[in-house]
């Protein structure tokens, strides 16, 4: 069976079509050989699939594949983003991810088709949605202990889940980094560490504690499922023998978090994410321990120090202790109770308030 040829380049003197522009984008700029993250490529593919579905639904209008690319103007993109917010409930952060796909298209055209520069600039000028600053959810130490204790390790999969959660906390790894971990990335002899493959092809080594080493060795020896062909190198294997996916990690972490919340109600608070909160916890606990932000940046694999500094959160226990200490310092001693107020003398009232 022969494959139909893809969209050809614009005919001499003819306009660049919508189909040709997309073909150029994915063939030259969003190809795995260019070093672009597979997650980025998948995200942009999803954006354009959603766009095509939007264009095929009345009354959104049609943009045929052979139509000039300028038909995909900024106004149409804005209507598409509004549609995602209304029908799919996409938040501002998600809309910004979708917007980035059109910015990538504009930059691609800008490099290869100088005549389209004004059009490209109009796409790049699409406004970025303002995102709300949210509370960084992380686990207090007792909550973390309750979560680990809630995992049933009597089954191989339960033991695997505990190893996963422990590794998330020990390393601060992203979900994709842990799911992509391979046997050759494990260094269980001293100095023990994991080699994590992060965003943009960056690689970093993160030390692991002796307890994590022991758990990994026990898991590999007795609890790891037999992998299917093509998945032998992956450390964490799912029920079907494939490498565990980010969605699979999210589901199992969500299940354990919900179970732990039954005995530890604070774990049910809204700002906690089943997976990401482990990364937040690692960063927050390191900061509370006095570790320099530059070191935490290296551990977490942040490209910018500003990203690390958002974890400058003081734990509730520390806040409570500080406020209690302040109350003790400002409160009068039992041997010197505050004198009754004489409201006829406002000076005395002010002095009394100052001493509280």
C-alpha cells in the first residue's frame, strides 16, 4: 500500500497553504531529530487537532487545507481559544500552552517565508492569558509519613507504588522523568544516585538515600513485573508489561492520596496534586533545611533560579510557631496583669494598647 504524498511547497508565485504550513512546521521544526521534547511535539499536535475539530463544527467556519495560511488569522485563533475555555473548561495556563503552538507556527513561517512577516507578527501578538498565582501544595512531614503508611505493600504492585512515591520525594523528579527511568540510569552502589533525563534533553544526577537504594533493590529483585518486548530497560512496569506512563503514575498516586486522606484529613485539601506535590515537597523541605536555592535548582533541574524561588514557602508549623512566639513575647507576664483602662484618658488607653 503506497502512502499519498504530503502537502507540497507553494507553487511558484502561489500562496502558502494551511496544509503546507503545518507540514513544514512538523517536518522541519517539530521533528524529534531537532531535539524538541516529544512532550512539546505531542502538545502542539493536540492543539492543531483541536483546531481542525473546531473548524469543522458550524458555525465556526471552514479553513480548507488548500486555503492560504493567512486565513488562520489572529481573530480566528482568539475565537478558537475562547471556544476551548467555554466548551472544555481550559484554564489560562492551558490556553497559553495552546497559544504557544501558534507562536511556533509563526516563527517557523518567519524563517522560511519573509513575505509573511506581517502575518507572523500578528500571530505572535496574540495576548497571553494571565494566570492566577496559586498556593504551592506540599506535604508536611506527618502527612508524608501518613501517605507512605497508607500504601498496601503486601502485593508486588503495592510495593512498586511505595518505591515510586519514595523516589518522587527523594529526587523531586518530574513524572515523565521517573516513568522514563531505565535500568542503566540506576547507580545503586556508592555514591548512589539516579540519572534523570529532563526537559530539553538535559540530564542530571540526583543522589538517593540508603533507604531508597534498599527499596529499589528489593523491587527489582522480587516485585517488578515481567516487561513486554521493547520495555525491558524500563525500571517501573505497569500491569500490562509496558513502561509505566505519566497517566498511570497519576492514577495510582491519586488513589493512595485519597486512601491516606481517610485517616489524615489534611491530605484532602484542594491544592495538593497527587504527583506534582512530591516535587514541591522536596523543594520546600530542602529550603526549610537551609539548602542554598542554587543547589535545589540543580536537584530539580530548573532552567531558571526564579522557578526554584517560588518554593520559598514557610510551613504552617513554622508560621504557627513564629506567631505563638510573638504572642508570648508581647503578652504581659502573669505577675503584671494589664491595668484596667480609664477611657477618660486616651493617652493611657494608647499606652495600654502598645503594651498588648
